[in-house]
């Protein structure tokens, strides 16, 4: 190598070649910086999108889909219409997650059985005022998902209530089928774990939504009293306000299917007790079939008759004005029967008898108030 060639190489910037001009390093660094910025921006967009998606999922599908205004010392969340929350009350009873509830059921003087129609129709001031005025305790032991004698019978078998009076919403109650929550409870080995998780989230839900209401949605939610089982509802429902109607036809097939289940249920749980059958009205109330079931059981159907102007808010459940009217009318006709049962029980207790004289489900023809 000549001296001139060596000198020329020393003058050339390090890394420069005949095909790579001296300023290419600057361009390379600029492109690398731009690529890094674009990559960082892309990652940030992904992170923000993921956070947004997760936040939407939390607000739409979990317990945070519902507001928390109904919590209180006596109130817990029984149902939230979030896809990944839904029912809690079934598991709360089955796994005794709300321990004071079993004591309330056990100690109630009057026990109501049925579905959410019964719950909403009687979760009214009229019910509270009637029992307060007569110094009588009660518990509304109905459930959502159109619950029936299968699940509620198992609860009664475990709890052994002391009630003198059972009031049963006869519509679709005397069947033995597994509703969706009951199927989960009986067949999912992780059912208890799932319901315990739902219970775990309730205090956090109450704390967060009461302080930052905007983070929580407005889906339909049910809060439930630990003392009386009363429902308190709020949130959006699909509006379907439809007038109550009645079907006086008798489905003999339904009667034949329900009566054996009813006979076994009453024999197992209501011996020596007063039993009052009723039917809460809705769209297409199966009044004729309910009367036929009651006749076959030797029991009347105790209702306030057909009240004009009743409406449902969804085709199935009475709206609040209708529930208040119906419950007031119900206690006008059922109240004296409840008092009579209580009086007979007190007399039986005073004489040391273990059964209630002349007011058992088989021995007493309770008068019907159905004027239809």
C-alpha cells in the first residue's frame, strides 16, 4: 500500500465505503429512532385499547355492570344482570354464605314460597305494614329463575322452619326441575368457589360504586333483605309494559302432572301447618289451572279477585304501582286467615300440643276470596 493510499484511508470516516456515503449513519440513526417511536406508539395504542376493552368488560359483564345503591346492614346483592355475575341468592342459600338468613327463615311465623313473581308482588310497604301491625314475622323465600319446589324443598329440609303458615304461589311451583342456577349448584364441583367469589366482590363493589358511581353501569339489579327476604330492584329493564290478563281454561295435563308433586311436598313440609295457595297475576295468568290444582289438593285459591288496571313491567312481573295495589288487596282477604292460623297455633302451644288443631293443610277448608 502506498503512502497516498494510506493517507486517503485515514481521511475516510470509519465505516465509510465506496457504496456508503459518510452521512448514511445519520440517516440510519434517524430511521431507527423513527421506527422505535412508531413501535412505542403502537405498543401504547395496544395497551390503551386493552385497558379500554378490559374496562368495558368489567363495566358490562361483571358485578360492576350494576349500581350499588341498595346495599345496607340488612341488604345484600342477590342478582346483577352482568353476563359474568348473574345469580347470587341461590348460592347464598345453598352454601349458607349469608348465615343470618337461615335464622330469619327458621324463625319466621309466616313463610312465603314461590318465584320472583311472588317476590316482587309482595316486596311492598303493604306487606311490611301488615306484619308490623300484627307483630308477626315473615320471610319471602321465593327465588328468581322461576324457581320451584325442587330447590326450595331441599332448603326447607335442611333449615327446618318453625312457621305456622305457608303461603305458596301455585303457578309453576309444584314441579321438580333444575333451573339454571340449581343445575350449576348441583353439578359443578367449583360451584361453591364461584359463589364465594361473588360474595367476595360485593364489599368492593359497594365501596367503589358509592364513591365513583360513573365506573358502574345501570343493569337490572336485585338487593335482598336478610331479615325478611324482601326484594329491592333498580336499573334498566327491557320495557314491556303489558296489562295483566287471565286464562280461565284448565290444562288437565298440567293438573295431573303438578298434583302428585304438590301432595308429596305438602306432606313432607306442611303437616300441622296452615297452607294458603295463591297466584300472582301476570300476562296470561293460568287461573283456571291454578283453581283446579287447588281443588284436587283440597285447598282453595286465596286471591283478591281480578283487580282492574294491573300491569307488568316485563310481561311477567307486576310493576310497582300494581304490586302495591295487589298486595294491599291480598292482605285484606288473606290477613284474617293468617291471624286465625296464628291464634290456633298459640292455643295449641298453650295446651302443649305439637300440631295445630283444625288448621292443617288437609283438615281446614280455608275460604276462597277469589271473586272471578
